[in-house]
C-alpha cells in the first residue's frame, strides 16, 4: 500500500457521461451489466482508460458493440486501444460479484435477506469497473431484476420510471436519477420492506413524496425520523433558500452498517440506530441523534451532492460544512438561548475530548489532509467536527446574514461541480468584501492546511489610574508529524468583561467612541502576539473569553478561583458559565493528581484521594446551581458533570489512567454525599415528566433526574443505604420510557449495587427481541465501573452470549468498543485489556477492516501513558503490526501509532 498525495491531483483523462446499469440480484452471484458512454477529456493529454475494480469477476468487455483487447494492472481494467477522435465511446462491461460473502459492508452486500449498497468512498468499484473518483459525475439509469417474492421492493436513486413482471416469478424496476452524480452517491436496495409515506408541498410550491423504509415490524418506530426529515427540509428552505430537488426522497434503515448513515442521492441509507425510535426503546439522546443525522444526510443533498468534492482530500468541504449545518439545525430546532447553549456545549465536549487528542496524536492531520494510505481512515473528528468549527469561524467572521450570502454565491458558482475547500472559503469571502475573513483569507486558510490545536494565552493588566485594561493574546501551535513550524492562525475571540460583582462592562477599545460600546464583541487575532487596550474600565475586570467557543483553541489564562466563581454565577454567555465550572473541576483534579504524585502508592488506587478533594466554595457553587429554579435543567446537568477522564488525561504530560479514574470517582462521590439533600430535591422535582415528549425541556428534566438518581445510588453504596438502590430498581421495572429506565439501570451498575445483576436480567428478558436495545444492554456492561478487574471477564463471557455477534458492527461497537473506551476497566496493570484489544483488532480485521481500524485507534495516545501501561500498550500495538496480512486500514493506523 502506498500513500496518495493531494499534490499529485490530476483531472481525469476520461469522462463518463451516462451509465446504464442492469442488476440480476442474487445473494451468491449477482450479475451486473454496465453500459457507459465515455469520452476523452480534451483538456488533458491522451491516456489509456484505467477503470477501478475490487473483488469483481470480469466476464466480458465490449467497445462500441464489439469485443476488444484489454489488460489488468492490479485491480484496474486498462483499455489502451480505444478509438481516437472526439467521438464518445460505448463501453459494455459485464461482471459478477457475491454480495452474501461481502463482510466488509462496502459495495453490494446482504443484511437480513435484503440487498444494500455502501459506496462512499470507494465501494462502487466493488460493484462494477468505473472511474471511481468524485470528480467524475454521470447520469445514471438503473434496472433492478430479482425474485418478486423475496425482494418485493426494488429501489435506486431518482425516479421510478418503469416496473413490471418477468418470467419465473421475477420482476423489475427501472430508476432514472435526474441529476448527475459521482459514483460514491450511487445506491440500491432490494428486499421485504415497508414504508411510512408523507406527501409534502415545499415553500416553492412543489409536491414531494417522502418515504422511510424499514422492516415490517418497525413501521411504528419511524414517526420521529419522518418528522425530523420534514423539519430539515423546511429549515434548509428557510435558512439558506435551498429546496428539495427531487420528486421523491427515500430513507432506508439497515441493522448492518459500518457507520451512521449515507447521503446517496434521493436514497439515503441509514443505520437503524439513527432511524428507529419509540419511547419504550429509544432514549432522549437517541431522539436527538436521529434528528441530527436525518438532518445531516438531508443537508448533504446540496452540500456534498449538488456541489461535491474534487478529490477525497477535500472531504471536509462537504463534511465540515454539513456538520456545521446540522449543528445549526439542531440549535434552531431547540429554540431558547439556553437550549442552544446546551447543544453548543455538547458539540464542544466532543471536539475537546475526541478531536483535540486526535490532533495531538499519531493520526493528526489537517482538515484538508496532504496524504493518506486508506481514505476510510480519514472520516475523522478532524474532518467532521474541526471542519465544522472552521466553517463556524467563517460564519462568525462574516455574520449570519453574510454567511447566507456566501452560501448563495457558492451555489451560483459551483452548482453541478466537484470543487475544493479553497473554492468554498473564496465564495464566503467574496460575498463579504470588507469582512475580516476577506481581509485575511490567505491566512485564514491555514486552518485547512495546518494540523494541531492552537493554544491562545491571555494575560490581562489593569491600570487603575488610567482606567485601562490591557489584554495580551499570544498564540502558538505545537508541531505535528511533517509540520514542524506553524504559522499564526486567524482567531476570532468573542469576549466580554465583568466586574468582580458580575456586572457587564461596556467594551470600548482605545480610540473608539464611548457611544458604540457593546457588552460582547469579537476580537480578531492574526499576529503571534496582539494587545487590546480597553478604556473606561471601572475596576480590574474578570475577562470572559472565547464566548460560545468562538474558535477551536485551548485558552490559557490564570483565572483565580474567585474569577471562575464570578463567571459561573454571572456570565451572560452560558457557554462560559459552564466553562468556568469545568475549569474549577479540572483544577481540583489536576491539583490532586500532582500533589499526590510524589507520595502515590501505585499498587492501590482505591480511596487514595480521600473524601475532601472539593473545596467548600466549589461545593457551594454546585449547590447554588442545582438549587436555582431559573436555570434550565439540561444546563444544570452539564454544569454538574465533572470533566471526563479523557479530558483530564489530555491535560497531563504523563497519564496513569487508574489514578485519573480514582480522582474523578473520589470527586464524584464527594459531590454525591455533600449534596445529598439537593440531589433528593432534584430527583423529586424532575422525576415525573408526564406523557413522553422528546423535546428539549422534558429531556433536560429527565437528564437531571437521572443524574440525581445516579448520585443518590453512589452515595448509598458508601453509606449502606438500601432505599435509593431500591427506588432505582423499581424504576427499572416500571419506567414509562427508555430514558428513565436506562438511567436507573445505569445508576445501579455504576454504583455496583447488588441489585444490578437482577435488573440486567429483567431488562434483557423484556427487550430480547429488540436489537438496538440489546446493544444498550451490552454497552452498559462493557462500560461498567470496574471493581477489582471484574469488567474484562464479564466482557469475555458476554462475547459467548447467544445474542452477541461480532460481525454486526453495532453489536461489536456496543460491547467491544464500550469496553476499550472504558478507561478504568481497560487500562489494567496486568495488560490483559490491551491483549484483549489486540486479539479483537486482528479478529475483526479478518472480515471488516473499517471497523477494525476504528477499534485500532483506541490506543492512539499510548505514548502519554505512565508505566507499566506504556510498555504494555506498545507491545500490544506491535503485536497487531506484526501480523503480515493486515488490511491497509489497520496497517496505516498501527504504523502511525508506532512511528
Ligand atoms: N458520507 C458518509 C460517510 C461515509 C463513510 C465512508 N467510510 C456519511 C456522512 O458523513 O454523512
Ligand atoms: Zn456527512
């Protein structure tokens, strides 16, 4: 396997204008007839036509109806003697493939007796020979033929133009997609499916048919997905003026899927996890995820499908932008400022706990990478979530209206084209001359080309005589592989200043009129170091910096505890209120880890941190938040959530995962016991949310009630109380919805209650026929709090459970991935967790490299581990790397990890 470089991009030497595909669907041997009209690209030097293929059986090739000579070069089919001259050439290629044997779930495969396809990024070449690259866009006609009894529903992209009976109980359907598209957006589905249907009329006055296809028993679980789709369509029209460009828009759910969902033109294919929901089986988080993923795939119809990527290095062009759009959609749907802030906090938490580590680890890469070995390894949080932050900064630099103008220009210029990230930022800037984006565009683009998370250091100085406050902002970015020197970024810093009493100060920069002073404004940092002098500042202020997380950086400032308490209690920016609580919590954890470092007895971590880690002021602040009736329960829940173990670990030069786990547990336990009466009150006030509705307010109430119950059970485990575990057990039995039931079950498991086992048994027997709920059941056990090393043996036993199937990606993720991302249970001094990990990576790689490569990334940050973990982790990675026949996917991940 060799690396592919962005700098080597060349336009295709051939175009494919039309494709006419005929499938005779059969699980063991599907026959594919591919008729293409191809022509030379007059803009590049003449070259043979090289078509991509992968695991295909080639039967016949015809050129303009006659046999031809061809050769194979590795997996490529090479046609050297095609007619010269400008005339289009008719190619006919006949191949077969074996969908039932396709365990990689890329290309055409079978799941529960139904055919599905997954083509992004390079799966189409597993269906037929093709120029399988996103800048080759063609018009598709697709004919599907199959047994009518076994495959009554036959779907592909676009419009159904013809269907009917064939001999021998077979039937056919012909679909024509009215839009040209790259091959990665091709899809077909065939099987026994039923659909929820909805006719809608768009703002523009057009009629559309929306369909959500599922297996027959699942129809009643599709209402939320359909509503989410209708909301997404209306939102894109209202916010960006983008309408649905198809008569029919279909979503199909499958339980065997490598990722979340796929935006195939007019025929989105979804993991059942992001379609099916009922109050009995799905949690509030599931409901929110469905809304966001349905939105995301729908929004791709414009950002990705109408305008697509020139090459896979530009992946964030569609993914970063579409994540930004789905984030904004969820925020607009949530409504209130507090609900918006809660969504923003959730998104930033993912960014900081998953993307920041990626950006500092062996897989660090720019939002627009320069090279890759296996493109599937680059569907990362950097491309998606950091990419969305880079779009968000552009939005912030030109404003909401300016961004909508930029989007309009982007589509005016590029509709129907395959373009680059530079084309996007150019359109946003050109639509906003005079904006700080337009003024700094070349420099801004470093966000696309430089990897790593910038650090922004803030230092403030107050001059009481001059009544000025000087804020000095200094930026830096650590080297990443292949990029030793980083040039300064353009960093938008939304900020305000508060008095010690928490009042907002009018912001007047030196040289500005007092009249225009606002309470919140954006500073644009472009230099390595920049000073901002504020005048008429009445007292030494507390700075509120990077409001709403206006840039994806690490902000360093030596806030005093008093500053943070002021921000937590008074900041008008809810994000920074929450951020203050996290800084306080983080500080406590880091102090405990550092001060105990010298005296640490590493053989036993239990109880090593005592019961008084949290200073009274912190406990009191948490008490005030919990008891404040004016605050949104969802927001309270986030403030009361301590920084995660992985976030704490990221701040340390050397990580002992067991000590990090122990310190956080100790903090958690103290929070549980010190606030016992407040947790009881919170439980009583929020436990009953009436008839189930998945809206923001009721979901927030359930989240807070669930946290309260968990804290009460935790404290009960300490005191020996049996009342709260009893209540949790009762709740597991009679909860009216899955959110409450899961929260109660998790409370029993995390507090290691003796009732947990019985509750798990009951839960299993209640839901043994629901695959998505069984996934939760496995995940809870893989993610359980470790007591004396008990989780790993339990996980190994669960792998033998009749309901466990390693080949199903959802099930593998639910047990194996949950365990391997459960730090307290996974990082064992005896290395058994790592050995288990290496066995599973190798085992899964044997049939599904993409899923295996995801699992392989769990140990990315091994170099930060303290001994004995570090050596053991390296040995486990080396053990995987020593396997000679690894997939490119896993090979690339472990090679980078060991480099
Ligand atoms: N575009 C797909 C992801 C495809 C992943 C291929 N390995 C889903 C999405 O981002 O919407
Ligand atoms: Zn996407």
